[in-house]
C-alpha cells in the first residue's frame, strides 16, 4: 500500500485518502484507490497532519505568528526510487478570510533540509493506513489503532517504521 494523498476537512469531517495497491490483473500491475469517509479520525490523525505546519510555514515563507492557528488540510506524496517527496497544503483564517497555500514540491533530496520531516511524513502515512484499517474516534468499531496486516507491515518496514 502506497499512500499518495491525504485530505482532511474538519467541520464537517470529510477525509479522503488515495493510495495504490498491487493488482495483478491491471495493465500497470497497480490499482489506484480513493477512500472517502466522513467518520471522525482519532486525534492522532489530525496531530500527525498538523505536525507538518512548521514545515509548510518554512517552505512557503509564511509569518509564523500569523499562522499560529493554522492547520494542515492536505498532503500529497510522490513515491520515487530515491525516497518520498511531498507537497503540503495549509489553511488559516487571517482576518475574515481563509488562506490555503501549498508548498512547492519537496523532493526526497529536499526532505533532509527540514528537521524531522522524514519522521513526520511516516507518521502521516501510518495514521492514514490505520484510518483505512478502521481506526476512528471513540464510538467506532476499533477503539485503538489496529496492528498492521501483512501488506501494511511490509510497506511500513520498507519505510523504516518500527511496529
């Protein structure tokens, strides 16, 4: 499973996760899947996204004081031979308007330039996988993050995530 996009609208909740799975009957050998859901994620899901806010502020050159109340509403991942690159979309109400800037593409070579970005990316990917696997806010089927299945375990292992 390769997570390619995570979008999160908070009020009302609308989550969209796009990912790729191997599919032997497909011409490309891959199946692109879009997973929309209106169930509230665990708090850790939003925390993982919002942990990327300082990176977005730095990459775009935003005023940190003005963006103190900002949030991350989307992350797109590009999986390459040399790692994972990304773009981040932030949202903040400034005066009476909403600003939603997107970072330029941060290539796998550029990821190390932002302190801790590799771990933050892996956390967003992990939270997205858990959300797909059923981890939701209180009142859902699963009350805690599920253990990764064999497919996710292999994918997370490649990324260096310890289980």
